[in-house]
C-alpha cells in the first residue's frame, strides 16, 4: 500500500512499512501535484490507478491524477537538446532569492530480533526483544494466562516488569527499549530484557513495538507478536518461536543465521483434561530457547532544500533563473511559465537547457545536472520578460513528487513592459482538456460499480422468484437481504467518493429556512431536532476519567449546576450510569442497575433534576455496542447475561472470536474487550428501545451520548432514537485519521467522509463528534501549520466543513485528556482550540477539566460572545487567512477571529470591528 506523506512545505509520496499497527494507519488520501480541481485518481501508487485502468503507463497516470494545469498553446521552436550555453550572468543584482525547506522521507531497513535464553538461574528464562534501527522504541506488551477467557492481554506479575515501565490501564505495560551493552559505534541495538519466573500460569507473551519519534506501530503479519511459553498454545501466523524439534540457538546478533519462521496452519493440541481444568503451572521442560530475526522498515525524515534565485541579464534583459537542490539522485524539473495571476501553464520559447523534453505539449521536463561538488544538482534557465511567473514541481521517481503543500511552486518574475494575455481559443483548449479527463474518470467509476449492481440484480431475482420463496427458509431469505444491504452500502460508498464534497446547505435547506424564520420572528419556538437540538446548544462534558473515584460524583456535580448554567451551557453530558465491570462505566453489565461508582440511582435522579431547574438539558452516556456477561456457558465462555435483560449467546455477534456468539455477523467493527451485541436481533432492539425509554421516563434524561457507534450500523441508531425521542443525540464515531509514518496528511476527506456516512445512516437523527477537526487542530497548533485549517475548497477541513449542523466539535475529553492522555491537546494551546470551536458553526463541547481551571474566565467570555452574536450550528464561515502561522475567519459577518502568532485584522469597510477578547496567540472581534 502506498500512502501520501505531507511534509512541512511540500508533499511527497512513498511506500508503507512492511509492518504497521493497522489501528494507527489512516486510509490513502487524495493529493495532487498541480493546481486545479482534484481528480478521482490518486497519486499514491500504480495499484490505485489500475483500479480503473490496467495500463501501467506511470507517466500518463501520474499526470492524469494531479490537479490539471491551465494551459496555453505552446509557442516555441523545435527543441534543441544540445542547446548552447545560456547567456552568462552580466549583473550581480539578485532580484529574487528564496530557499524552500523540504522534509523528505527515506526508507531504512533493519531487524526486530526476539531471543529466549535460560537465565542466570537455570530454573528461570530471559526473553529479549530488540531492534537495530535508531528511534525512541517502546515495547508495548502483556501476557496471556492459561485458560484465559476473553481478552488475550493481561498485565504481568510485578516481578516480571523491568524498571522504568509504565502500566497501561489494566492489560498492558509500556517498557522503553534501551541501548544494548553489546552495541558498537557502527551497529546500535535497542532492547528490553524480561525475566520469566518458573512455575507460573503465564502461557504467552504478547507485544507490539512503537517508535515514539514517528508514532508508528509495528506488528507481525498484521497481528500482535506472540511468544508461547507452553507447548499446547495453538499455533498461529503471529507466533514467534521454535516449532517442535527446534533446539536452543546460541550466539549473539550477527553471529548466527537469520531465521524467519513461516506459520503453518495446525490443529489444536488435545486438551489434557475433559473437564476443562489444566495444570496452571508451566514447567521449564516445556520451553525451548530460540532466536528469531524479522525484517522491519522505517521512514526516516531527511532535511533538504530547494533554492531559487533570479538575476537580470544586462545584455538580453531576460531573467536568468538558477535552481539548485541537495536532494540526491536523478531529479526531473517539471516546469512551465505563466503570464498573469491565473497561473495558466505555458511552455516558453527555446532555447532550453540540455536534456529537456516536452511533456504532452503542456510542460517541460529538464533533468537537473549534478553539481561539481558531487552533492545535489542544479539547472539554469533563461526566461523572457513577457512572463510573470515560473511554475514547477520536482519528480524524484515514478511515484514520488515534491510540491508546495499541494500546489505548484510559484516564483514571481520581474516584469517590464506590457502584459501579454493568451487568447480565448487557447484557454478553451485547456478547459476542454480538463472536461475530457473528468468524463473518462466517470466512465471508469461506472464500469467499476457495474459488477456490484449486477450482483444485487441476481440476488433480488433469486429472492423474488416464486420457486425460491417456497423453497428457501426465512433465515436464508434474510441472509440474502443482508447481502443486498451490504452491496448497496458498498456501491453507496463508491458513489460518495466520486461526487463533490458533502454540502450542508442542500441537506438542511428546509431546516435552515425554519431557523431563519425563528431568527426573524423570535416569538416562534425554535425548531428542535435530535441531531441539533435548537441549533444553539453548547455542550459541557460533566466528568473526567477519575470522576468515579470519589463515589459521590453526582452530588459533587449537583453543587456546580448553577455555576455551569451561568457560563451559558445548555446541555451537560453525564457519565455512563449502569453497573459496570470497569469503574468508569464503559463495560456495562446489568443495564437496569443504576447504582454505579458515580452514585446511586436516587442521586442520579437528583442531579438530573437540579440541572433541569437551572435550564440545562442532560445527556446519558449509553453504551449500546457491547455488554459484559454474568456467567459462563458450558464451554467456559462468558456469554450468558443476567439481570432483567437475561440474554443468551444469540445476542452476541457471530464473528467475535472471543465470545462464541450465535447471532449474525457484526454490522461494524468489533470491540474485543467484551461481547459485541447483535443489533440485528429483534429481541435485542426491542429490549434496548424499552431501556432507553425507561431511562427517559425514570431518570429524566433528555438525550444521549452514544459510545463506540463504529461498532454497529447507523440504521439501528435511527431506530433507537426514533423510539426514545431525544432532545439531542451525538455519537462517538472514533476513527484513525490519515497519517504517513507519524505525520498527519493534509487531506482528511476520507476520514470525515466515514463520519458523515455514519450520520447519514442515522438519517441525520444524531450528530457526531468531529474527530477530524480535533486531529487537524492538533497538528496545526503543535507544528505551527495553520494552513491545515482550510481544505482545498477554502472550507473548514473537518465534518464542520461538510455537515456543520451535525458536527459536535471538541478539543479534549475523558479519553484524550484527563489522566489517560491518549491524545492530549497541545499543552498551552487549549485556548486557541476553544477560540476556534466556540466561534465556528457546529455544536461546541467543552471538557470539564478545562472549565474548572485557569481557563475558566476565558472560556466563559468565549461562550458569552457566541451567545450574544447568536452563532449557531449552521452559521456561515468565511476563511480569510490560512497560512503557516495564522488562521483567521469571519462567522455570519458578526464575529471575526484569528489564532496563531501571525498577524490579522478584520477588513475595514462598511463594518466596524471592536476587539472583544484577546489571549495567548488568539483574538476575537465583534461587529459594532
């Protein structure tokens, strides 16, 4: 797979590493080389291109996949490949000189090694895991125990944990890998040694590697590494260690042969006891020493530059442009010129440098010449004074281009004399070329979906025929209908990827019309929808990861109700209320038992009543994706539920391997820590709808925050919401953004599309947390890359830019911040984040820890500005600046804002602006 790499000032493309932690891998993103509207092809790999055309003409499709040039007809004589030397520089005056920093990536190969040796005490063993590539390596590991049921990971005994390790929740350990004592100057190794004590109940060590420098995770064949410590562990593709017959392999790294084990599918070994009991002690005789090396590749960032300078030749009055770069290898300069600010590409007349060729009569390609020093390459060009600009990108190879943050590099040329503009016919040719390419791509997509459509036709014919209706069972007919549904979803996904970006205006036109009437006629009640509330909601997350520890959180929150109302919050999100295996509430057990670590059911009713008295609506945190069982089945698997909803294993999806469910296959992604509920079962949906309605009536909840909605189809959510009729609902569709080896890609359309598709599946009855916007804010603020906050169409780059009324924006929550800190917002820049979310459309959410901190006054003022200016979930956004060090926008022509250290002032004109709030690297203005 090939993934685009967004560099600091350029975009490059390169290959994915051999091992990757799929949870942290984003999808391939569309990018481009040249400026214009994006194409359907993606310049990420030839395999992507061959999806529509099997012709591996890389040059052609590399070009077709970019943003197409605007071309003028070429005006030049025949190329002289052996052109005489260009005019010598007669003037020492430099008219232009700029250096572009390039953060390029190189692929470095290395080894992961795993060794099991006998320890100093012959009764014990020592496991060593290491890597010979530079980096800040972390061993993320845990153990499996004999007869474990459910999760394969558990924390090891304390005497096994190396010094300096950090526990991760209750199932894993992070241990930094240290430089090996056997390292040399030429070869540096990083390793962790784990002591394995004799006679314990541990059956295997599980681990993955993480490079903290890049954020990349490394697995074995797409799964966790597993080192078996007992002979009866089932062999699988991810097992590392000797098969039967292997003996101890002595020797140090580099002194023995590299052995890469290949896994063969084998049958499970016979169990020793039919009752299911085993001897929990692992005997030393079951272990065999081994040493294994596995290949690993890592992307290393290399700093390079491209320098461009321009001088004026006194003899010819032409511009002499000199371009040089220290990027190694054979570099092609793909270039042209333009005559005005439209930047339409044109080929200049000869002479041209040696080794210059025309590219489809639209641009020139010149091979850069090696410099005398042997480092880097350069080229000198002579450009006429009639041209206003020089355009270029660099081509490193068939799959790697370098451009300027998705655009062509543009160098302004000094002008003298009148500007010559191309004629209309020339411009028409360029436009015609663009239309033709688009039409061809549409035909390709149509051809690709034909197969899916035909499959659906066959299935419909099969199920609708009279003969089959008589012979097929009800279950078989339902299975066919489910298959049709999946195919239709796949076709819809392809359709969504090929049409223009989602526009909120067209979806909610009728809602916006109602809202406009509300603004004009204040005496009318606001239009309320479960996906938006009134459209003016401001959400408070009313807990953090530690809130359960007091045992009386509901009562503590009750004391803050009046203060939260004074801030201007209209909705508060409370923690999960049910009995739970985990104290935080996200592993629910008996759904009708509402005595939790946060307080009793009576205290819950009391706090809800208190918030209602101060005018704040209350959301319950509903965990519908999974549920923990009360007892084991005959096979010793935890899949029998108790309490009022005493379901059996039919309520569990069939494709979760840990819990032996007898339901249908999951309609989403599995959450492996607990049984995943099969929402396709009628009795499950009936029970959950009754439970939600009971919570509404008994507790007084006004709506829902829905946990892990990625685990089941949005259509089921629609069913639940239509039954429980919430005032407001928001789903947690948490998905990985698109990264390239630790660096976030600029284009996150694929990520926000998945969230938008889920919202669409709910029929718009629920909003979703705008994870896309959070991630982009992270990268923009952390790296001072504020240009990220505008997409290719000049709109906000998250769900906020496509469906703002259903986007619930946030910068932190109980998972990302608090004591967990899984994805903590850049420290010290939280107020820049809130200056963005609390002034923009969407429904903003504020984290509890930030409200009651030194940010309290600033947050309260931002909320006040939002409410005074009636900024709502569908307010308009006009992005004024999105540059390296500043982002600025105006909302509804009422509120202007800027974040970042760069300068911005609202435009002076018919409107007068007054500064309403100023903080560290942010300002807010109001229209007078």
